[in-house]
């Protein structure tokens, strides 16, 4: 009897042990295009569990029975995954053919020459930002994103590339923002409405560094930032996130004014899908931010929609329409109460609530024949409404019509021609700067010539004419030229020269108001800004079995004249016929900026870790020059720095992803005398003079984020920005955010 029981128990234990027998999965990992083996690929089936392929691309895993998902990753290739249901004793063969991703040096851009080309073949410096760089770091504001990008700094919404522009409150932008090639500059103030740019539907952002007015016209004096929206895939793509966070106490305890936590929240959703021959894209974003400064809140919502139809009967013909709607209720911060206890409290005399509405309607039609020609006709109707609930007398309404026709033709195997004509009409009705009408007409042409395989030559010109209130400006001729020489398969040397131009905004010419202690005078006789930029650079792509990298080094020189600054003094008011103290826009600055920029980007893997490392360093020497002698005066330009550096590191070992960002900036070299002069400084910014002398030392910032991926679809992540709670300032009186935390749940399917 006992013997029988032991036999039964033995059989039961044996059965149990057999049921726990492991299964095996093995295979070979290869390049989809070449069929060659891929050694060093990560093969992961659980957190911290997996292997790497050997020198022949072969991998072998021993796994327990049950359901599991195996993920295969390799630098320069799209990620592959597959779900398995393992039974005891299974021996499964899974050969993985991986699709190559575009390498860093082969990224395709359109902004540098208004046509598709490899980034290495451009004759000017171009940086590319990918969507994961801002989504992983919980970035919803483009200005925060660009402050992490080498060569760019944004002070209170005004962008400067390589020190080519400083800061002047109310001045128009010298950097042109584009959305799919259409300008995103407000027709009245000439500024960029950053919050209207739909980050939820962006495929990549391209940044041209240097004068680009030949191809893009006014406001491209200092460079171009082009936001390119994503195309819709056939199987559809939906993304979303829900985020909440709060601000920590500032470093100085006497600046802490709030009793309850300052929570902020944001929400985003988008869907892209192609139905037969029709692409549909839609997105939404909402932000509720009470602010870390008292009386500096924002409630904002954005909707965008695009439909594109590809005609079945005519090859290459597509047409459609895009719309973008922004509703923004906010109070912009202008002046603090005082430096001792009120640096984060908005002075009540300058608090102005704004209800802004922006609407863009963009019809388009395109006819393209690959490697032959393309016709693009684009329109934009822009409506902008600024309403001030407590100051209706300065409300404004702007309507603008933009149209552009672009033609590209491949004349031969060695010559490409790119031409276009542009028209923009704007109609402004405002109690702030009056009623005005403007008209811009332009025509441009550029030729790209490759006399031999390794050399590309570029020459372009633009003719532009502006009319304001039926008064015509003189005809403007702008020129550009450049050369790119491929000295090796992945090494390119480039040189370029380009002229820049910016016509003054209506607000700069005609704005007249009083904000607290600040009075603004109009200057209808303001002249356009102009200048030129030259550059010599080398770009090197690096590819090995586990490294995809790009290094770019550039020497640059920028010279501008008639730069517009708001100058404090005893100015004549043409509206009243009297003189008074305040600010007036004037052509005062003649500037030169010398410098160099190093930028790098690497994707690599070690073991089961994948790394993405990018950053750069910029040195500038910004100085004024005498327009009569053409000699440097030795006076350093305002709101510029000599040194800035950035480093971004992303490390992934599924299901975890870690991101670290470090920014270092030297001190601001010079600011407006009105903030330092004993006669004026206390009236505008109480306590600022002493604070500035004690704290203008430069700063080091760091941000950190950690994400956990649930399978292939969902991510839970936490971000800490300004990790060390550093205290630093943008423009005078603009204390930047203290340490703040955010939690985000996101999905992609």
C-alpha cells in the first residue's frame, strides 16, 4: 500500500516538474535590406531578462511556459516585437529581419533649400529635433524645448540663434517660425505665438541657423524654425497623455507667497490615419497652469485638423486643408513688486488679462512627379483677436491672407531650380496701435548645381516689396550662396553666405500705451533691419555596428545694422505733441557676432542598454560696431552670453527609460542702462540693481525623467525639472521656475 502511494506521489511530482520544463526560443537577426547578420542586438522578454545576439547574429533564450512578449532592438533599426505562448518543452525558431532606420547623416530635411535633401548635403547649419525628445521630457512649450537646443536661447518668448538677437520687450521676432512651410508670425506684433504650434502632431522640427531671408523673407533675419507635421499611416496612430504636477518652494524662503500647492495640468490627444487615398489628422491640447508667480496664470486650449486627398486619376496630385484653433486666457508677467519679498508677485499696475483667439485655415494643392518637378500652391487665412476684459480700449483684431506658389524642377542630373512668388495682406484694427493695412510681395529663385558628384553649389536671390498704409518701401534685393563638398562618404564640408532682412512690425511703429511705470511711445519712421551671415562648417557621420552618430562644427560670423531696440529717454509723442519719459523703438544697434558651435548626436547600445546622447557648445563674441568706421566699438551687445552648453542623455533598458538634461550658461554680458541707472532703476524694478550685481553669474540647470513602459502601448513617467532648484533669471525681473515635478500617463497605439 505504502509502495503504491509513493509511486503515485512520484508520478505527481514528475508531472509537476515536467510541466515546469522551460521552453527555448532561438533565431538569427539580420538586416532586412542586405541580409547580413546583426551582432549585439538586444533581445528582451522581461524587465532585466534577455540576451544579445552573437557575432553571427544568433540568439538563444530559455524561458518559462506562459505568454510573453519578446522585443528586439538594435541601433539604427526599428524595434521588432512578437508575442509567444510558450508550452513546456517548446523549441521555437524566430528569425528576425530588422528594417534599417535613417541614420543621423541621412536624415531628410526640407527647410534648408525648400526641397528634400540629406542633412549632410545642406550648405548651412541645420539641427533636427525628434518628437521623442520633448515627449519623454514632459515638454509642452516649444520655448522650453529650444532652450535645450544648442545655439538657441529664448528670453520671454523672443528667440535668438547664435547671439544674433538679444531681447527687447515688444520687438518683433528675428527668427521665423513655420508650420509646414507657412509663417507663424503675428501680422500685427511680428512675434511668434508659440502656444499655437501643435506639438501633438509633429514629425520633426528643423532649425536653420543664420540669415535665411532669401528663401523665407522678412523675420528670417536670424534663422528659421520649421515645424513639420506628421503624415498619416494606413493602420492609424493614436497618441495621448494626461499630466499633472506642482511647483516646489523657491530657493529664497521670502519669495514663497502661496499657502496651497500650485498644481498644473495638461492633456493631449491626436489621431492620424489614412483611409484609402485620404489622410486625416486631428489633435487637441489643453493646459491649466496657475503659475508659480502670483497673477500669472494661463488656461489654454488648442485644436487642429488636417485632411489630404491623393487623387487616383492624376499621378502625384494631392489637395486638402488644415485648420488650427487656439483659445488662450492668460496674464503675461511684466514687472515684479520688489526683489526682497515680491520677485514672484506680479506688480498690480501692470497686470493685464488677455483673452486671445487665433484661427488658421490653410488650403493647399500639390502636384509632384518624383525626380521630375513639383507645383505647390498654399494659402492661409489668419484671424487673430486680442481682447482685454479690463482695458477694452486696447483690444485688437487682425485678419491676414497669405498665398504662395512654389515650383521645383529638375533641369538635368546636375541642376535643380526652385522658384516661388509670395503675397501677404494684413488688416489690423486696434485701439493699441491704430488701424493699418499692409501688403508684402516677393519672388525668389534658387539654383542647386552639382558639377561633379561630390560638390553641390547653391545660389539664390529674392526681391521683396512692402507697403504699409499705402506708403511703399523701397524694393529689396537679397542674395545667398553656398557650397557643400563631400570629402568622404559621411564627411561634408560646407560654406555659405546669406543676407537677412526684417521689416518693422506694426506694433513697433505705432504702439502707444502706459503700463504701470512704463510708457511706450510710437515711432512711425522706424526703418527695416538688415544684415548678413557667413559660415564655414564640417559635418561628420559615424556608423559602426553599435553606433550611429553625427558631429557638426561650424565657425560663423553675423553682421546686422539698424537693429531695433526700445530706448529709454525723453521722447516726443506725435499723438499729444508733448515730450515725456519712456521707451520708444529706434534703429540704434549695429552688431557683429563671431563664434563657433559644436553639435553632436549619438545613438548606441551596450549590452541590453540603448543610449541616445546629444548636445553641444556655443561660443559667441557679440559686439557693436561703428557704422561709419566699420570698427568694433568694444561695447558688448545686450542680452547675449559668451558661453552656453547642453547635454541630453537617454538610457533605455525595457521597460525603463531614463533621461537627463544638463544646461550651462555663462552670465548675460550687458543689459539696458535704464535698469542700472540710479535715476530710473527703482521706479521700474525695485531692488533689481542690487539683485543683478549679486546674481548675474551664469547658471547650471538639470532636468530628470524616468519612464516605465507597459508593453508597447503605455508609459507612466515622472519628471523633475530644475532638479537642484537653481535660482536664475531670463530678462530683467523674469525669475524662472523653481524646481517642479510632473507625473504623466501616456499611450501610443
